[in-house]
């Protein structure tokens, strides 16, 4: 963790080193090499520094209670979003059905009408309704891809 560990006294990064024991065993340690620091040359065993770091990490991990709370909130939001998509898709289906009904009505009027002008107007109206229906169906399909479970 060289570069990350800083001296408690002067806050400068500490250097790491090994000291050799009597039987050739190596002891890793961190030491402050900042001139003028009160702790200059004083070493701290690596195990002590890293043990303290591990303890710090443990404290950063959310408790099971906090984790449960977060997942509960997430699930709630997810369900709300899911319900909204479902609702939108239902209203889209109703909209498509109503467009189809209108189209059928105009087609009936075209058959009944003798006037070419009126027929032309109805045909344009049918085209317009068909386009709206297509857009609605495409949106519905896109939403189904987003939320396959629905
Ligand atoms: Zn220092």
C-alpha cells in the first residue's frame, strides 16, 4: 500500500521497507522519511497498518439491515415502474382498438358514399388513422422489449 499510507504526524506518504531479524526473517514495515517530522525514522509494522486498513474496509461494508432496506426500496421502485409500463401498454392496446373501430367506420362510409370528393377525404382519414395505429403498435413493441416479463 505504498503511496497510500501517510504518516499520522506530518501526513506525508510513508515509505515501506524490510528489516531483517536475527534468524534472517524479514519484517515488513512502513516508515516516515519526511525531514523535520517528529515521527521521522519511526517504523510501523506492515501487519499493523494493513490490519487497521482491513478494519476500515469492514466498516465501509453496509450492514445486513441497511442492505435489506436498500433492496426493499429498490424492489418497490422497480414494481412501481413495472406497473406503470403495464398501465401504458394497456392504454395503448385500447387506443389501437379504438383506432381500428374508427378505420372500420370510415371504410363503411366510403362504401356507402357516392361522392368521389367525400370518398377521397375518407380515404385520407383512413390513411392517417392507419399511421397512428402503426406508431402505437411500434411503441408497444418497443416497450415489450424493454420489459419482457410483462
Ligand atoms: Zn512524518
